[in-house]
C-alpha cells in the first residue's frame, strides 16, 4: 500500500532528489569502477599526490580560546570543518580515517593528513552530518568523538550513527526543510542534489542534504554538504533561504563531468551556488584530501580563482585555504549564544 501523505521526495524504499535531472548516463558502483579503471581518463594516484596541497600548522591557541564575537573556521580536510561562533564549537562531517572506504586496504586513500587530530579538538557542542558516504560519515572517527556533542543528521541515518556507539538521545534526525533549536541556535536541514549509499544494495535509503544555521544575532551559516548543480533546486532555495553570511561550498570531485555532474559541483558551479544563495563569504571544501575522481588534485582552487574573477568576487570572499588553516571573519554577535543540550524540533 502506498502512503499518499508522504512528501514527494520520500519513496517506497527511501528518498529521491527534489527535482531529478534528465540523464542518459546510467550509474552504479560497478559502472563507476569500470569507468575508474578502464575508462579513457587518467585518474591521479593518491601516493603521487602527497605534498601537492598547501598545509598550515593549526592555530591551537585560537582554536581553544575563540573570540565569540567573530566567526572562526578551521579546515581540517575534505568536508571536515571546525566552525566556532558565539561560544559554540561545531564540527561538520568528521572524517579522520586513512581511507574513505569500508575496507582497510582498499578504496580512496588520504593523501593529505588532517589539519587537526581528534584529541586536538576543543569541546564540541554540535556535529553536523550531511550524508552517509564514506568520505563524509566515518564510523571510527565518530566513535572516538563519542557522546559528548549533539549530532544532527538526515532521516534514517541514526541507525548508522548508533554503530559508532552514539546513544539515541544524543542525536536528532531531520527531514528537508525541518528545523530544530539548540539553545538560541536554529538548525534547518535543507535539500541538496545528491544520493546516499554504504553498500551496493542500499542506494538512496538514507536521506542526504545540507544545513543552514541561524544564530540569535541574525548571523546565517550554510553547510552545503555534497551536491550537484541543479538550477531549479537552488533557485527555489535561494528564494526560501537566501541571504547567507558564510558558506562551506564544495568545489571538487567533478570529472568525468558526464558521470559526476549530478552529484558534485565544479568550481564554476560552486560560484553559482554562492550567487544564487546570496552567500557573502565562503570556504571551499571537498577537495585536496582523497582521490575520488579524475581531475588533477590541485586543479579545483585554480579553476575557483578563474571563476571567482569572472564573477567579480574578491579573493577574500571565496577562499581555498591550506589544510589546517584557521581563518577569521567578522560576526554580528556581542555575547555568546545560549547553549542548551535539549533541542526542540519544529517543522
């Protein structure tokens, strides 16, 4: 029996993108592997990429003594970012593993070390998880972080989080456009154009997406998660959620474009997201860490610089920072956010 009351992106077995794009390319794990190893593209090898991505020693003094009146961003690598504002410490998609893979000796290997180790992190208030792919959702890393922070994640992902030893009372699952409060902070789960899978048999069974954080002082922060460019989706989201002070926007894992374009944005499309969503300043993420696709690992920031110039965006407003770098941005707050371990969900 079908459930006529379910939202359009809910299916019998899981979820679907809000506005699926027409596509002639058939995708599966096995087609990806065939393209990866027998296709025409010359994919980089992780062992040859070490040292190609700029790094910076972490500013541990700033990380452990942040100024609550300004936004402080530390890029740990890939989509793992420490966000500090208003007295809150927030971590996105924590992956500290040597591989983005279910296997110990197979799968995409890390060629750039994390900019921070888990034991160097400050006390965390929140962990935001965008979806269940191995380069974004690492069970071993989450187990080490433990039950101290509150976890926010998309629908149906809680059972996976529990395999990391996280208690059910320490996390909240959200559907798209659903919000909850963490003290004075409002967190809204927003759509992206992507998919989910941990195996070859569970595609799209767990939801995916991004987050918009609205602080009590009006400061608005956007963690895009993984997404392909979808003009209709982002036009609608721009009208509903546009006007963002700072964003974490992915720029890597885009070649071969015919295979990747519905899942990942290239730098030019990342700039389009910035413009359509009205993002004032942004950090480039989802590059420089794992070989996931065929483009040269140091190409994304070069293409970002060109796209930024063409769009009239200053170098300081969409940055590709070194791994480990802490950067500071003006905020609006005059006092720390009131934190609360209890959350209240709201539609």
